[in-house]
C-alpha cells in the first residue's frame, strides 16, 4: 500500500487518537471482510494483503474449490480508496475505516472482486462518454435478536410493550417506536457521507425503508455497502437485529432494493430524453436490455434461496419483466417525471443483493440493450403482478437461476467466464449446504403423514 498523491489524508488519525483502521472489502455476498490495521501502519503506507479466496467467501463460511480463487490460495493486495477514510461513528474508542480495492499480485484488478465487477461495467459506459446515475431504495426489518435459528424471528417490543403485527405502512408512530436507533443511524450515515432521502415505515411489522440520494453508481454502491454495515452495527447497540433478508418473516412482505437508474452524457444530459422532451430510442433500448438479460443475471439480483420466497402472490413483488409508467405491479417501472429525471426503476432485486453486483447486473443489462438496439415489449397496462409472458420467464428458484446463468452466453459476454463460474460455484456451495438441512415444514407435515 504505497502512498501516492491520491492516497487518503491520514494526518487526523494521530491527533484524534485513532488506534486502528478497519480495512474493508465487500465479498461476493456484500458482507464486510478485511483486516484491522494499526493506525500508524496504515498512515505509513504499509502494504496489506488478503487471501484471494475472501473475495468469493460464501455466506455459510465454506469455500468454493481453489480453481475459482487460484491454486495455492494466493494473496491479493488491498489498496485504500481515496475519500473513504472515515471515523467509525458507532465505536466506543476512536477507530477509523476505509474501503479498499483488490488487486492481484501482477498489479491487475482482481476480476472476482465485487467492486471491480462494477468498475468494469462503468468503464464500458465511460468509453461512450456516459455516466450512470442511480438511487437505491433499501428495505429492511428491525427484529428481536434471534438466539435460536430453529425458531422464527419476531418483531421487537414497541413503546406500548407489545410486538407490532404489521399493517402500519407509513406510520410515523412506527418510526418513533425506535427513535433512538434511527437518531443514531441517521447521524452515523451523515458522518460517513451517506446522504439519505426519505425514510418510512413499510408494510411489514417493524419493516422500514431508507432511500439514498441519486448519484454516481460506484459512489452509491459504496454507500449502500456501508449503509448495511452501519445499520447492523448500530442495531446491536440498541438490542435490535437489522435484517436484510429478502423474506425474513413468513406471511409478511419481503424486502426489496429497487434501483432507479438513468444515464447522462459528458454534458450532463439525460440520454433517455430527446431535446424535445420525448423519450429517446436509447431509453426503449435500455428497457429492452433489462428485459432480455435479466433472466441470465437473476442470481446477481436475487442471490440466495430465501430471495425467491419474496416473490409470493399478493405480496407486491412482481415476478415479471413487463414495463409500464407509474405501475408498481411490473418488474420495470417508469416513474412519472420530467425529461431531465426520466429513469428506469428495476423492482426485481432483493435487499439481500450485493450492491456492487446488483448495480453491475442492471446497468450491464441496460447497456446490452443499447448495444444490440433491442426493442422492448409493449407497455403493460393495469395490474400484472403475476404476468409472466413479457419476454423470457424469470427463474423462480436459486437452483434454476444458477443453471440459467451458467448456460447463458449473455452472462458470459457481459461478465466473463472467470467471474460467472466463480460466482455460480459460491452459490452452489451455499445451495448444497441448504439441501443438507431438514426444515421444520418437512418435520411438521411429512414425518407422520407420508
């Protein structure tokens, strides 16, 4: 980690008594990994290495075969990203954190590292003089700490001493039930430089949504990664478990991560709009690309077995690739807006997705449509939650999604064989772990009836 003119300013680490720096990277699931380095060593530019396999760490703690991360378990070098060195707001003693990029020992970006996957997509936009603009809407649950994973999770106690049962969508009282948590969380986000927009109580019991302000795609991916890390840590301080599972509670709404996206040129003009204010051909081509490529990229949008439980009937989660204006029953919604703000909202991703990979997938899909000059289906009208006839069908299970991705020429064209095969290998390890479990449903209904 040699110090360069673009290296982070470290002068404040000593003056503020910072003891160590958390050197963070996102693994393939979006979990925070890395090492804590003494602050003096960080400021002195000490090189930091991490085994390459950490980039594709599984959620279960197991490992895919070494052929996907490198024979002999090689290292990669972590380099701090300028502008990301911040004080850790929730730490009791002065501590700092910094995001890092991953490089192989030959100096090239590690191709299986999630942040590099997104950077490769953005480089293709940059070749055209374009910059994507995105805004994620992040849903999550505040739940009682789940001490026994064999038992269902439940909402924490509210101010009235009872557990919320849901049906309090957009309730201000529901927000105030956990005001201490939200006060600290919003203050921490501000200190980390993560500008939030609105935050609301959603439809599930103790379910909430916080929207981040739109901006540069790589910046927003970093912010979303830190957002999830920060909320979990602050939740623990308040006796709460912040859960980003797509479907943590049976019979209750799932949690999504809708992605608003547009593209601007070098002059800041939205390429989705013509000078007349009407939608441009590029706008429709972008929609078509999302429709055509999404089935092959579904594991990047919905990466876990639990992700597909979110797509339950009558739960406001569209399982289709229809598109329409101001229509929340379609997978690709076009909010009503002026020409400068014309954008596409992808409503398929779950909040459990890796923010780097979900942005890489949806932006790569849209660009694919532009490159291939594709035509979208006709606009959907009315409520079409269960409609599945607009282009290719979406996989309904993780196993089916992985089979589709592995066999897809589109996925390999957009992300390369090395990443696709490593990503699928990780998910197959997790899938195999799940399939070795016997669930309560099986014991309840099959033990005495079959």
